[in-house]
C-alpha cells in the first residue's frame, strides 16, 4: 500500500507545478498596482507576496528532497497552511488598507479582491484547513467592502455573498478534484512500483530457473553417463551369455538378469525424461507388448525383494489372454507399475500386495486396460490425493520411507502421454489402491517379437575400429565381435582413433564421446577434415555413447556422424549398423 511519503511527494510536485502561474499573476498585479495606485503600494505587495512564496518554495523543495524524514509530512502540511493563510491575509489586509486610504480606487480593489480570491481558492491545497486559509480572509474583506458602502443595497450585499459562495463552491470542487488526482497519482506510482518489483523478481526467478535448468541438465547428463556405462557392460555380457549353451537353471537366471537390466534401463530412460515431462513433450515408443508377460516378468524380478520384506505378492489377470497383447509403450507402462509396486513395498508393514490388470474389449474394437496396485499401508488422506502426483510432493509416510517425490509425478506424465488417467482411492479394510487406465490398439506378437534374441545375419570380413576408454566396455566389445566373427581393433581415445584410421582403412568406426586426450567429437571432426583434405573415402562413423540427449545427438550429427548407438548397446541395432556399413577395408 501507498504510505504518507507517496502523498507528500505528490503534493510537493503539485505545489511546485503551481509556482510559475502564481508568480506571473503576482508580477502582473504588481505592475498594474504600480501603474494605478503608485510604486509604494505595489512595492509593499511585491515584498510580502514574493517573500512568502520564497518561503513556500523552500518548504516544497525540502519536502521533495527529504520525504522520508521523521515528521516530514506533518511539517509540510503545517507550513503550507501557514504560508497560505499569510498570503490570503496579506491580500485581504492590503486591499482594505488601500481602500481606507484611497477609497476612489474601490472598483479596482473590488476586481483585485475577486481575482485574488479566485486564484487563492483554486490553487493546490493539501488539507481543508489550507483551503479555508485561502478563502476566508478575502471573503471577509469582500463582505466588509460591500457592507461599508453608503450606496450598497441589500441586493448588492446578497450578490456579493452569492459571488463569494460561488467561488468557494467552485474551488471546493476543484480541491476535491485535486485530491482525487493526487490519490490516483499515488495509486499509479504504487502500482508502477509493484510492477517494477514484480518484474525484477520475475527476472531474478527466470535467471535462477535457467541456472537450475542448466544444473539439472548437467546432473541428468552425468547420471545418464555414469549409470549407462556399467549397465552397458551388464546387459552386454548378459547378451553374450544368452548366446551360449547353458544348463536350463543357469539360462533361467541369465534371462532374469536380462529382464532386470532391461527394466532398469527403461526406468532410467523414463527418469531422464523429466525435462520433457515438464515441457509436455514426452515421446511414445509404441510396439506390440504382451502386458501379461510383462507383469509376470516384473513379479519374477521383484519376488526376492518381496520375500525379504516378509510380504506376499499376488498377481491377477482378468480377461482373455489375447486381450493383453496391445500396441503401447512398454517402458511407460512398466515405469508406472514399478513405481506403484515400489511405493507399496515401502508403505506396507505386513500383508499382501496385489497387482490386478483387467483387459476388456471396447466398443471401438480397441482394448480398455485397467491397472490396480493394492497395498496395506496407511492410505492417503482425501485432501492429499491430487497433491501427491505433483513433483516433489510427498506424504509424511512417503518422506520417511525415502525418495525424492518424483515417482508419482513421472507416473502421471507417462499415463497422460498414453491418453489415460490415474489416481488413488481407499482400500478395504485398510491401505490404498493406486490405479491407472488407458485404451490401446490390439496387436499381434510376431515370431521375432517373441524371440527378441534371435541372431541377425552379419556380413563377415569386416574391419571395425572402436574407440573406448572404459576397460570393461572394451572387453564387452571384444566378446561381442568375437561372436560376430569380425575383425575388431580397439583404441583408448580419440587421438589413437585418428592415427589408426590414418594408417589403415576400416569399414566402420564406433566412437565413444567422453574420452581422455581427445574426445569423440574432436576426433570425428579431425577425421572428416582429413577425408576432405586428402580425398580419402568417407568412413562410416557411429557414435557409441551414453550421452544421448537430443541436443547431444544433434551435435554429433552436425560434426559428421552417420548415426548414434546408445549405451547400453542394443544388439539388434549394432548388428543392423554392421550390416549396413559399406566395405572399404581389405578382407
């Protein structure tokens, strides 16, 4: 809200703006007075009037210079009231004195009195007392002149009184208008100040948000690289083991390892989508998925954790088995189910957790899917059931169990991207039911989809150069290429890759990005520059990296990459790249 300082400054500015017109008026009166009644009377008027206005100017300037000084507003009000009273009283006494000594100037004095009354009444006044000080003395003088004329009739006296009242009424309205103007100016000043403050705060918040966004991006990039690198080794070695004959029991363990690693990768991809979630730009990867098989896989992977906690896990599929095969984003559905299951394990002290999926044909031929996770925890208060799906919002029980408060927000974003809805309701006799539902197209799993690890033919006699600084990743690449039957040369940084390619032709280069001595992008740029300078045939170069944000991929492609292979390595994608690479090296 505006304070007294704003009003003081506004009135001081109004008083200052009044000075030019008022001083010109006094100067004109002095000139006419010197011409009509002589220099003595004119000098008297000029000295008193200009002297009082000099005092008023000093008061106004002091108020404008130090508006926040203690008692500034009260001193300004009292000073302007006193000066106004002095000016008006001097005007009245001056006219009465001239009339008394030189009554033949009565008509001139009447006009002078009327003019001073109007000018004094219509000037700026900070208070009612200031207004009264300006109009009362000349009004009294006017009545004295009217009452002491022998020829003055009752009609003349009444006319003078009506004139004085008219001037007072007009000036009173002007005073109220001035006051409203000042209040409007103060309100606009305060609003402008608020807007400037809000703009400054918005700019501060924007800068902070940009810093936080950059920090988040750096953090996510670091998490992506640091998690994907060891996960690449785990999943890659698992694929190598799955390609070898094993006893049935060991093969089952390896399959479970592959399932767990795949789930972890999909969860990582979902968590790293937080920036896209915030901007509403989630990408869906639709493919045929057997949701019944996915739920069985989740149960197998999480069974040991359930047993450790002394709980029971119950799986229910309601509907024909073929209705669970649909076109959807496997990672998004898994992400929601695993988040729901993880929360249920944290919050259920004892008892059974039930995961239930219903698949029913919809009227349009698609499949309505309804997922529920029943826990036996403390439940969710009704007034918190919307809030917990917001980022970083948690109940006390969830906070005590650990977590950042992002899991349910990620779930909401994923379900909305699937075109569905989600929520939570009370369970009976206790606990909560976290649910989500969406509608998907029917699908059919091909033989290739049922057997995702079937081998893909890879042309032989290919020479491949791989630049990779991580020792475990180099071992993994050696094992994979041994199974492919291809000639692989391994180097540890970008400089060695440039030198190796300069000495020997290769059909394909797999280039890591984050390497010592020379990173992958620098090496890629150097190789493309040498090819252009020497006329050497263009070598296919695929970036093999854990840094796979959209801006990263765009940077690699701009530098001359032919494509990007993500870590963890997808065997089918690697085989496809090997099959498509043009053959330049000697067999």
